[in-house]
C-alpha cells in the first residue's frame, strides 16, 4: 500500500510503501523510524484501513486522490483564457475536472497525523472531511467556553 506521511523528527513529508509484516518506515532525510502497528491491518481485507497504521488513530476520512497543484493549474489556465474564449475555457476545464473526479479513486487520510493511504479502500465509517473533528483531534480544541469569558458581563449589557 502506498502512503504519504510526514517525519515526526525533521518534518519532511515522504512517500513509501507499506506491506504486511513491515514493522517500521524510516525517513529518507534523517533516518528516524516510525513504528507500524501490525494489529491494525484488517484481517478481512488487506486494502481496508480501520485505524491509522502509524499513529493508531481510529478517525480517518476519505478524499479523492487528486493532485491539488494540478487542479489549481487547470483553474488558472481557464481563468487566463477567459478573455479570448468568452468563458468557454472555464466550461471546458470544468468538464475535464468533472471527468477526473469520477475517474480517480478515493484515498484514506488520518485526521491526527495526516498520513494518506493511496491504495486503501474507505470503510463505511470514513466520511468526508469534517473541520470540527480535525480541530478537536489535531489541536485539542473544543466547543466549551473558556472560564472567565463572560464574568464581566452584567445583566446582558456590554
């Protein structure tokens, strides 16, 4: 299974392959090793990821495996050509984008460590990206009001 992750020691993103039985992946820049949880591999299907193999997080989401730089380049080309094509370039590039959307497969991404599992098949619990869940899991944010926030407010007047 192809993955893209980030080294926890030097911060360099890198790509590698995970196979059953491999106990760790190492960063090509600094050589730091990240342990792979072998118990997280699903017994039923090798391509199904229920928990992150690198950090153990159970919260994963699905996204289209599309190169974002290519998408931005397509939009920029369409926008630059608008004066000469009277907007038809945007329609053509939107059709190309829609075709790519349906042709490309989905990948699975971990909320906590941002590891992208390219050859994994999303499970039924893995929905689209949720910003609130991301902020709670990654940064520890919550909806609870901080203490002392409304201490200076008297009788609703401010």
